[in-house]
């Protein structure tokens, strides 16, 4: 039985009105490993360039807004490695898309 990882609770609590993009990278080496995986204009850009694992550093997802960002770890610990949780990242992106669609219909 495949159990989906729960979405971070904070996603329900934040406004996505000013969300511009979603990036993935290794916390601790962000600048060298950052990949934009979603933008408001282009939507989902794919995960093929994402660094998938590291022994110590933690793969994370960050949502970028006008003047702030929200970061979330996005990995599983497998064989002494922090392995990017692709399924969770896709669920976060899907959740953002769904929220934005509902918001745009109301506005």
C-alpha cells in the first residue's frame, strides 16, 4: 500500500496571492543547486534538473513571494542519504495550482 506524504500544514495557512515561483535546492548549498520548478507565468517546468540526494544537505522546496519566501524540507532519509521526495514536491505544486485556480475563479 502506497501512502502519500502529508502536505505541510503551513500551505493551508498562507496566502498564495503574491506567489511568483517555486524553487528546489539543497539547504546549505542553495545558490549552487537551485532549480526553478514552477513559475506563475510558465507553470510546471519539470524536476529533471533537481539534485536528487546528498549525504548531509537537505533537499528543500521554497515558495517565493513579493518580499518573502517560505521554505520546506522535501526529502526522505534512505540508505544514509537525504533523497529528494519527488512525490511530495509534485503534490505541493499540484496544491498550489489548485489553490490558484480556485482563487482566480473567485476574483
